[in-house]
C-alpha cells in the first residue's frame, strides 16, 4: 500500500507541475517550436517536399525549420538526426503544417501510452493493488511526461519491446518480430535486445525482423536515394558541432553523459576512452547474461529465466546508447516490469538480502529520474545521478540472478507458488 501512495503522490505532483507549465505557454506553436519534434518534422517535411537525396543538407534543413516555425525563430539548428527511413516512415506528417503535425504526433503518443498502460495492467499485475501501483508508477514516470511534451519517438521502442516480450512469453516469435520493428524508429535503443536474441539464436524472431528492416530500407532508398554515406558524414559533423546543432552530451543520462560530466569536455580523449570502456563492459555483461548466467532458458524454450536477463540487457542497452536524453528512459518501463515480476517470485532465504536491495532500487528508480530532471547534474561535476544509480541496479540484478541460479528449482517453485 505504501508504494501505491508514493507513486500516486508522484503522479499527482507531476500532473500539477506540468499543468501549470503548459498553462504558462504562449500557445501551441510558441511551445512546440522549442521541442525535439521540430527536428523530426524537418526530416519528414524534407523527404516529401525537398530535393531527392538532400535530406542531410544542413542549409535545406535550416530553411525547412525556419519556414515551419514562422513567426518564431530558433538560433541553433534542430537537425533531423535519424536514419532517413525514419523520415520516410513519418512522411505523412510532412504533408501537414507543423502545428497540425504536432497534434497528430501527440495523439499517436497518447494512444501508445494507453496501450502500454493496458498491457501493464493486464499482464504484469496479480491484484488490484499491484495494478494500481504499476499504473501510478507509469503515469508518474517523468520520461513519459517528457516524451509527450517533447513529442519524441521513445514510446515506439518502449511499446515494441514490451509487446515483444509478451509475444515471446506466449511463444509467438513472428508476432514478437513485428512488435520489435517499432523499435527501428529509435534504433540505438533496441541494439542490445537484438544482440540478446542473436546470442539466444532466436532465428524465428530475427529472420522476420531482418526481412522487415530490409523492406523498410528498400522503400527509403527508392524515395530518399542512397542516403547511408550522407548520414555517416552528417553524424560526424553533428557530433563536432555540439550546441550549434542542439547537441548537449552533458545532459545525457547514460555512460556518455557520465563521462562528459566527469571530464567536463576538457579532456575529450579521456571522456571518449571511458565511454568505450563502459560500453564494452556492457556488451561483455550482455554476453555473460545471455550465455552463462541464469541457466539455459531462452524465449520459447520453457521457463522464465530469460525475462530477468532480457530486462537487464535492455537496461544495459539504455546506458550504452550513444544518444540518449532523459525522455529516452521510457524504454526502461518494459525492463522494469520484467525485473520486478521476476524478483517478487524469488521469496527464498538464500537471496533475501539481495532481493530486498534490488526491489528497493527498482522501486526508487522513478523518484531518482524525477530528481535528476529537476535538479540536473551536480555542479561539482562528480555526479550524474541516473547512470550511477542504474548501473548499481544492473550490478545488483546480476548478483541476484547469480544467487538465484544457485538455489534449487524446488525452492524457487515452492516460493513462487
């Protein structure tokens, strides 16, 4: 009951704060031209109205941006930073004026959020109290609010990973592949889950997924031209431009943000080295999780040992993403519910301490993300709250998984019952 109250208060506080924030905005256009959706719209509008093969021309992007936000003006370019197939998939938005596109995208995000909430309530809760706690935690989750306010694309991979996990639990690999295709709208957020499926040799899911990606790529090339070399060149220019193209590594809440805050960009070589080391450690941990830790269970092979490993892999993928702001932590929702359901089932004496610590860390994550959003990083440059906290959560989760692996199946079955 305590969690229901705490999450309910968090949701109420977020609702009051954002309602007051929106009430003070000058209007829909006056607010929306400062959001991340502007860059997404620039890509969609360019691909349907601009010259073919020029989607990553910065002069064209700036011209499209300026026309979209008249009478307002932005100093820094809000660039379209996604692969060109994203602009093609979202092309229908490009036919609309900017304000109308904002409304359509907001409605789409709200519908996806409702679907996530429905799945959480029907598949991941065993009682009305648990259902209420899950829904309050989700509705009070600050990355959800930021995703809706910024009209970002994070709900696509979040919903895709959640529904893919449900489909894998139901032994429907092709359906799981279809849901995972939603994740290609933010491809950096599904790389680690795909790596897990490769390590588990889930070819019945991977083959349809790859075929779907190939079809999307073929359509994008036919519409936008061969965009891959231009995109790679754009990424190099984008990462060098920094704030000039609305890139702020110190505001990222992952390994990249942690390294940027630690070194304050004064030692870019050291910062880059730390990012590489932490990312490689995350990849190594993923391999250990999928191949050597938690038994031989895999999706569709019986048992549920794949669920906590998949949840931890999603968490490691978020931390290792090369481009991730706080709103992208919405993808943590499917990982959190998989981990929470698994940890609650481990009511065994051998792992009571680790289990309790893990559940407390998991339950506190929405509050840490909220605190990080409103307080920012430490002025001393020594603390980036979210990656430290989530890194600790991942470590404790791996320790708990190792301890539970040593517990006899009879004990676990009896405790779950």
